[in-house]
C-alpha cells in the first residue's frame, strides 16, 4: 500500500500533529509498504487533491478537522481507508461534555461538569457546589491547550474568555484531587496503564506533556484491584462509544476510584507520547504498534 501520513492541519494542535507525523514516518516499517508519503495539511480545501493518490491514510492529526470526524468523512466519501475510529465515534469523543454524558449512562464515574458559551452563562452557584479549584477548558480541544486550574471566583471570567478564543463552548469541571492515568486500548484490548506524575506544575499541562524535559514522569504500574477497575472502565467506554482500532482513555484516580476525564481517538505519537510507552511495556515496538493500528483499521 501507498501510506499517506497526514499531519499539520488547521487546529490549535498543529505543532503537536507535525511532531506526531514525523515520528510515525520515522517508525513505519519501510519494508511493509510500497511507499510512505508525508502529507502536510495547511488548509481544508487542499485535502482532496493531496490524498487522492494514496491507498491508506495514517492520521497524525489532532484537534478540529482531524480528530472530530470531519476529515474521516472526507476520506469515507473518497473510499480511502484511514487509521483509528470512524466518523461518529470521532465526532462524539471530540466533545468532552457529550462523551461524559454518554459514559454516565453506563455508570462510568466522571467529574461533575457544566458548559458555557459566553460569560453570561457562568453559573457561580454551581461552581460553589463544586468548590474551588475547578478546571476550565475548551469543550472541543486537546493537548491541554487553554486549560486552567482556577482557584477563585476572580479567575473564572478571564479563564472562560481565554478558552473562548479556541472554542465556542467551554467546560467547567469539578476538580478531583488524585493522580492522572491513561489507558491505551488496541482493538479492544487494554494495554498496561500509564501513571502520570507532573513534576512541575499542578497538573499534566501542555508544558509537562511536550516542552520541558523532566516536567513529568510516567510509571507503568497499578496494583491488581485498581487495574481491574481501569480495565473494566476502558472496555465499557470503548464499547459504548463505538471505538475502532485504537484509543486512549484519560482518567484521574481518587480514593482508589478511576474517574474518566476524556477519550482521545487520535492520541499523540510524539517522542514523549504515552501510547508507545504502554505498547512497549507489552513488548510491542513503535514500528509494530503502527503496523497493528493499520491492520485493525482495515478490518
């Protein structure tokens, strides 16, 4: 097959996408494919022309017009298979509030939340019920862009305003004290859980994820009872949302209870990304992982 690695895009996560694409190209096994073609997307209207000669699209895009089902729909109409989840699942998981609403129906624990579309929508009574601090972030976004841990009423409006620069809807979520974990699922199988510890900053923010060496550390270890809970939540979330090929479920553990934060249908594939580390703990190299993602995406 002629594999097109699609990266870049038009979202706020463009730089991370370029890094993901670079690592995918570097680690794809050149002997397994006829050709591996870097495809950098700079605008929506150039997609059809750039992908028409490929047999398979490996999506290294993140955020809008990448992870939200939009480009998946374009590829569907062109008859080009692509990596990861389908149109509907991608669209749902991009919307944090909708994802939380759906998983709540199967009793997956998730932090209480509400959404706003303007400053006037802010419900301070609800925030007081949550108690400070609270998380304020774009409802449709990732990589912790414009994500704020807000500690008092005076910070709320500015955080919402900043978030509205990146999205039309903002989610305000109760802060749950605990430690973050991420659960990688490949073709319905839950891989070793990555426990995330932010060494700098108060949570696993953009800097911890991508910029500073030593800003975070990831340790793959959970005691058996907790791992069982994480596995159950991961499989239930995978099934109810209709995921395909691979996905990542982010959670926070408090008092030995995993709370789902969000689902990533096109998780990062950079040098510091968590999925390759989880796969490696199972004995799967980066190259083998990419082969598996392509294999399962074609089913």
